[in-house]
């Protein structure tokens, strides 16, 4: 099978901003598999990914990056290994409003380290504009204490510049010798 050389995947819980981030940085019309959310409890969120997101972006000097997203909902986690196959990078998006942010992030990092052992990881914390009480140094320190040395930063998934910066950070980290 021919796998894309530069493949990056956005992962994370439902509503973390994966589909939004991919749409924000897309050079092409993204492929998405959104379905209406049946329950209306999720504030402004009315759709959820049921299979995957796909798009591509051109970085420096024409370097093409294939960007995928997984569904956040647990019952669809059988899609995760399929979508992550051959990925060089995995970005875990974490909703700052979520419960047990630290433990659920560590769980996801452990899970995706198993699913894609050769991928580099990075973490983006979304919705900190609404939840300014979540502090990056503490969050980063907790992940570090759990053994994860990786880029950790705030990101507004709606903002192309911030999402691109996170992508570039992951690539820089990987090629600077981080895993
Ligand atoms: N205010 C604010 N809203 C954000 C931010 N990041 C993402 N959002 C919003 O959060 C929602 C995220 O929805 P999606 O992008 O569909 O989330 P997802 O991770 O793809 O979710 P699933 O596909 O259901 O797993 C969207 O309404 C975004 O506009 C942020 O930093 N600040
Ligand atoms: Mg989605």
C-alpha cells in the first residue's frame, strides 16, 4: 500500500476542535464525515465526525502535508488505528472545559503511543479563551511527570495561524530529535 509520506492526525475527545482545526488550515476543500448530533446538550456543536476528516496543506517550499482527523466518540475508536496508520505526527487536542483534563490527556497520549509508536506527539489545549483558569505550565508539567516530553500549547482551533504554529512545532520537535 502506498502511504502518504507526510501524514499528520488530529485526535482528541468529542468537541475538542479536530474538524474545526483541519478546516481552518485546509488548502483544499476538506473531506468530512459529519453527522447531526442527536442530543442537543452540546452547546453550539450540532455535528460530529463519524469516520474521518481529510485535507492537505502546503508548508514551506511546496512540502505537502496530509492532515487527517479521527472521530472523538469512544464508540468509534475502532477508526483510530486505521486513520493513524503511517502517521509521522499526532496532535492531541484537549478541550479546556473538559473534566479530568490531565488524566484523560495522559490516557490519550498512552493510547496513541501504542497505536502509532513511530509518530511524534504534541498537545493543543482549545477553548482557553473561555476557560482562562487552565494554566499551561501546570498542564505541561503534569504531562512531563507522566513521561511525555512534547510540545504543549494553547490553540484556538478556529484560528489558522495558531493551528499552523502547532503543526510547525510538532514538525520542528520531530526533526530536532524529539520523538
Ligand atoms: N471559543 C472557542 N471555540 C473553539 C475553540 N476551539 C474549537 N472551538 C469550537 O469548538 C467546536 C469544536 O467542534 P469540532 O471541531 O466539530 O470538534 P471535533 O473535535 O471534530 O469533535 P468530534 O468530531 O465530534 O469528535 C466548534 O464549534 C469550534 O468552533 C477555541 O479555542 N475557542
Ligand atoms: Mg470532528
